[in-house]
C-alpha cells in the first residue's frame, strides 16, 4: 500500500465518521411531517388479553410519551429500564409503552423490565399495528412526545436520555 492510498483511506474514514455524527444528531431531533398534529386514535390490548383501551381515552392536561419498542431490542430494554429508574421525574408525564410484537414476547419484556406496579405507565399491544403503520416506524426505540393537548411535539427514533425526553415533553 502506498502513501496516497493510506491518505485516501484515512480521509474516507474521517468523512464517514463525521457524516455519521451529523446524521445521528440530525436524526435525533428531526422534524417530522406529523409534528403539530393530534395524536392518532389506536387500540391497545393490555397483557390480560381482554382489556382494551384507545388513545382517545388518554386525558388532556398531561404530556404523553409513547415509546414504541421491540421486546428483543437491547436499546428498547435499556430505554425502558432507564425510564423506570427515574420514574419519579416523569410524574407530570404519562408514559405509554407500545409494541406490535406477540403478546407472549411482550409479557416477557414486561416482567424483565419490571413494569408491574407503575400506574402511570400504560403497556400494551398495538392491536392492528396502527401506531407503527401511521408513523411508518422503521427503527426502535421510537419515541413520540405529545404536549398536554395530545399534539405531537417531537419524534425521537433512537435511545434518548430521560433529560431530553422530559425537556421536550414539559417545555
């Protein structure tokens, strides 16, 4: 390998590195075509396989964070566990964890992430994949943050700090 090839490879590696940093930071706070729109109506089945709720039943007056997850995704588990570990700082925010994966997988995730006993968290199966289809979810964790009037403020499509989630939800 000669000097020109080595220099070109270094330049290429640096270019790829810088591009990935820029795309990640842009991706994190990217404006969505859904920003400013009302929360869509979709049904969630609770883990008992009987109880169903609709997002229309979520009350106005408190910001809502919807975390769309895959039960096998390590980033989704980390995001969920991080939220649980700081749940007291989410007291003014309703948290809804949603997935379209099979209920058996969701039950395992529910127990593994210790979601039982947290009444401010809604955990449910996206019955018709309505949320994922509406937002065209391509990666997880996918976080939709709504204001107190159920209007979308921001989409975050990667593991995100609780501080940023709270900042967007509460401001």
